[in-house]
C-alpha cells in the first residue's frame, strides 16, 4: 500500500486528494476542508474535545494546537482582562456594562443575577450563587454571588497519580447584596480575579448555557423522526448563524435527548412501570399510584404505595422521614422514599416516588400526592435534610406539621465544612460536639455556641451562620417480631409495677429499651433542687459513656407535678425516642408513684396493634 498526498489552495477552500493504491486498484479520495483565517476561526465541537460543563478552559475542536492558541485563557492574552485586574467592560461604542460598585440597587434577585451574569459574560468568567438567605416571605434577604472559580479544589478520585482537572483557584471575586428598603443593595464588592479572563469563551460557562423550551421541542420532534442529535444541532447552528450565537453546546442537546428518551412512555422502562402498577392495582384495589406526565407524553414524576404501607401509616404515621439522596438508577431520577418507624423500632416504607427534578413544584406535587394517598392525614412531624426547596414545599403542603432537620445529615458535613481549619482536630470538633450533645437548656446552648465562634474565630463561616439561624430545626423482619412479642415474654428485672405495666403493653424490642432505663435507676439519687407550689424540681447526677471507655458526669433536672404525676426531664429522652428516662423513673420512686400515667404509654409501641 502506498499513500501519495498533495494539496492546493483556492480562495477559502483547501482540497486534499489522497491517492491510495491497494493491489492493482487505484482509489482517489477527495477531502474538502473549510480553511478560515486564524482571526475568524470558530470553536468546533467534537467527540473528544467537547467541554465537560466545568468553568475551566474552553475546548478547541481543531486537532492542531497552534490553531487555537488565540482562544486559550491566558493572563497575557491580548484583549482579555488579565488576572488581578478589574475594569468596566466595553463591548462596542454603545454597549458598556458598568462595573459592580457598593451601593448599586436592584429590584429583585432575578435582576441582580441577570446583571452579574451578563457582566461576567462580557468579562470572561462564570458566576455561581454562593450563599442565599430568605425571609419569612421566602424573598431573598441576603445573597452572595461569586466567580465560579472560587472555592477550594477537592480531589474526588483516589488515584493521586491521575487527578481530575479542576477549575477552582480560590478566586475571591464576589458581590454581597442585602435587602434594604425593599431593594437589594450591594454591600461588599470584590472585582479582582486571580486567574485569566477570556470573554471569547464565556458561552462555555455552565451559567451561560441553557436549552430553551423552543429548542427542546425541535430536538424532541427531530428525535422522534429519527434525526440524529448531531444533525439537529447542526441545523440549529445554521439557523443561528454560527456556533457562537447558540447559548448551549451539542453536549447539552445530547444530555436532554438522553433523558427525554428515558422518560417517554412506551415499550421501555416507563411503559413497563405503568403496566406493573396496573397489574398491582388489579390484584388489590388498595394499591395506590400516580404518574405525572407532561403535555408531550413524557414521564415527569411517579408515586406509589402498597396496601401495607397505607395501613401502617394509620398507626405509625406520626413521625416520617423523607430523603432524596438515593440517585442510583439508570434514569437519573432521584428516589424519594417516605419512611416511618414501627412498634418494634424497625424502619418501614410508607410510600415512594421517582422525581425528575428537585424543585419546589415537584416536591409540592409529590407531597400532595402522598397526602391524597394517606386520606389527607398529615404527619405530626417530618424529618429531612437541610434542603431549602424541600423546606418550602413542606411549608406549603404541611403547614401544621413540625419540620426538623436530620442531625446525622448535619454532622456528616462537619469535616467538609470545618476540616480545613488548623484547629479542627485540636479542639474545634470537640467544642462543636459539646454544643450539640452536652447542652440541655437554651441558655446553655447559646453560651456554648458563642464560646465556639469566638474561640476559633468562626464569625465568617457561612455554613455555621446558616446552621445557627435554623437551629430550631435540629433533631436527632416485622412479622417475626410480632410473633416473638406475642409468644415470648421478657422477664422483669425489678418488682416495680411500672416496669410490669410496660412488659404487658410494649413489644419486646421497646420493652428492652425500657429495661435499660429501669436498670439505670440503681445508681441515681435525686435531690430536691427547688419547689414552687405543686411543682418540684429535682437535680439528678448521672454519668454518660464516651467512646465505650470513658465516663463523664452530667447533671439533669426533672420537673415533677405532684397533682397528676407528670414529669419532664432535661435529657429529653421521652420527647426524642418515646421512652421514659431513668431520671423520671427515679423521681417517681422518690415520690412513691406506683401507677404509670397514661400519657407515658404510647400506642405506637404497643404489641396489640392490629396489622
């Protein structure tokens, strides 16, 4: 085989002819390539050089490095703002965007975001919303918009020899706005960047890329007609007059089409899901499902609950947890389960959903559908993570339900949010845990929190600030278990009629928890702290185990009413877990209380619940 190549230039076109000889045959292949002067070259998207959506360097489709050097971000690039500089951006004689300055006012958050994104687009940097605080009316009270390259780079791969690229440079450029007199006024402005700026690549930044509804309809229509995505994108490029006039990339079109294909009802997964629900409902009319479909027949959201879940909710629907952190399904739809706890202390499913997005509208649909499934009976309390969108939807659908944050989710973020501080392992972490676990009264918590903030100079930590603002939201096989509770009895460890009462009523799992508290009474000796009328306050000295090796002394206070034998302990065990604590049991013993008040017997732990 031999290759002979030659080329000649005519105007703006270059024709390369490739002559290939194979055996006795001679084949000639002509390749026409559009040759564009260097100052007019466009960025051409290719399979290997498409941007990944990050705010790093924009890609260049040309295979020759020397042809795209002009489009690479560089501090010394002519025509681009260099690092450590800020200035007004002038597009042409009549189009100038004023540089952000303290005191500038905007009527709404949308106006502010639109202005700063446009300013960043002309300057050559991406924009992200770093922090927001909303008022009681859900309007933005405080917001921080920052350069998308701000923040520290996090290594998300275990292969240190081949780290993933990152666009984070700890850039400090940002603006802070505070709502005053009905408008958002800029209070802090930093316009200096520590990296090169490239206006020519602004369209590649994630914040500037958006596929409009009109374009989505065109992509859907073409896809149903069998037209490939690259052809559809090419027609959009021609219609817009060039790549630079489109506010999205071919990759964005492919991502949209991939998701739209999964969500279309038909013979695929969504259609099979619908057929399954119909079969289940035919077998048992109490099976509930609801599918949210858009005008074009695509599945947006789905919810279902089997008859067992609907019956269980009647007895165990007082406290429900809701979480959407389960994202491992091939449709890219978050799995959203409603979970409760039965009378054996086991987790039970009270319904589940698959949702297409995590916005307020979607959560409102899901919560309203779930409420309809449960005959309009809202839970007394619902526990979630700190998602603000979820919080807004709960306030709309469950206005009388107590909403609390899961303490596990909060503490899971501590290493990420505070681990960069040098004092994190030398005292800061323990001080934070002390605030969370060792304080019993509001005043104690406030004092402990102030000491934490002042000792370690955490006044500027946005995560701790937001955590403090929302501090009131902090919290902390079944058939076989039923058989064991009815056919096996755990012996009492004392002669207390109160323990005997719990043995008769509670499931074995919960009675074991009661016995742990009964066993702890032995070392407790309540002392009368003060007395006001019929209410007495007892001080109870106790110990808690730390790390299974050490104990720490703690003091709890129990308020006891002699009129109705009602007591409340500062440890909060009954309020948090529904189990009477040993401190109250010790006070009952001191006051010769033989019969347990009915308020301390919770129906949800009873073993005689009919299922």
